[in-house]
C-alpha cells in the first residue's frame, strides 16, 4: 500500500464552472478555496494531479446518444470550453491527465500516482466524474478520501446523494466533511 497521498483535482474546467453551460455545477466557485488549501497540503502541488474531461475522438456505443442529448459539448478536445478555470490553471500543477471518460482512474492516472495509491479527491461533479473516479480507484485497490467541501455537484441534492453512495464503500472510500 502506498504511503504517499496524492490530491486529484477532478475536472476543474470552464464547462463545469460557466453558469451558461448545461453542465454547470452551481457551487463550483465555492470549491476553489478548499482546492487551493488542499494543493498547499500536498507538497505545494508536487503531489497533485489535475484531470480534464475531453470528448472522445470517435463517438461510439452509448456516447452516440449522449452527444445527441448534449451537442454543445461535442467539440474538439482542445476547445477553450475544456480549459481549466483560471484559478486552478494559475497553480501550474505538475501533472494533467485528460480522459474521454467520466471516471479518471485508468492507465494515465495510475502512471502518475502508482497502483494502490492513497487519493484525496476534489472537483466536479460530485455526482458524475468524482463518483466515477472514486469507485473505480477503490475497486482497483486505492484508498480514496473525498473532500466534500472541495467538491460540487450538479445540484446540492445530487452532491449529497453521491457522497452518501460513496460512504457505502467505507473503508475503501471515506468522506471528509
């Protein structure tokens, strides 16, 4: 088991912060302060990975109807809509993992943090990408801590439901309130 703790800032992107976006997490701005505090706690950013959701190059399977429902997000992977918000980008964090999946646990993140890592998760949306990342990482053997104040959901109710669902996975997943 890894003794090094890594902070993973999940998808702190414009698409989730912009109030005009269909995917806006209304409390996104409230996560920035707690995220910046967590970055300082994790070696001033040395043990921090930021992730980005990007659309898949080729839409297949369930992604076809997904992008039919959300055509506004069907853009090139480096469209400014997918950029990190300025408050996070200015931290110049050393690692970025971009994935065309909700969950960010996979080969890219594992290469940075190692197998069986201890992960502290923050970011958006609690009820989608954070939840998907937490469960996949725990299933792979990671110890996962989700910082509730550093996460925002699509709604307050969805945020709380996602936290409650993740609490069911204790002791692999814990919620820091």
